[in-house]
C-alpha cells in the first residue's frame, strides 16, 4: 500500500480496520451488523452468477501465496463463474509482509485453539 498511498493514509486504514471489528461487535445488539456481510456476499454471488471476473477481497486458503500455507486469510481474488479463479498476490513491502505474516500466525493460533 505504501507504494500507492502516503504512510499516514496507510496507518489510518490499518487503524480503521482494527476499529471496524469493534464497531461491528457493538452493532450486534441492534441487528445492523449483518448488513455489511450480506452486501459482501451479494457482491460475490453476483460476480459468480454473472461471470463478471472481478477482484474482490475474500477469505481463502493460502497455499504459498504471500509466503503462507494452510491458513485462510482475506486476500484479493479474481472471482468468476467458477468461484475463485485465482488469488491476486500484491507486492507487499517488508513491513506489510511482516504484518500480514503476523496476522496469519494469529489466525492459525486461534484455529488451533478452537
């Protein structure tokens, strides 16, 4: 991201992403937390049914992409009538790669705990 955005915008996106989880949990009491996931699912279904070949961020099992194996993580994917046609591997800088690896390690740890 830092190749495309100033660092302060990248930091803001990271902060907003972390805070978004807290916001979603707070919305669970009034039922509005289901709107965003429903919209995302609708977008994915539309891309599959219409064979749109569009890039959408989805959670998928990684098999070497981004240096990660055996973990489902949210990454950009090309979606078409076959579902995930391919995973789009972004060129991450060292810090982004480190943070992504840490996130995947956290996901793996939680999955092993469950």
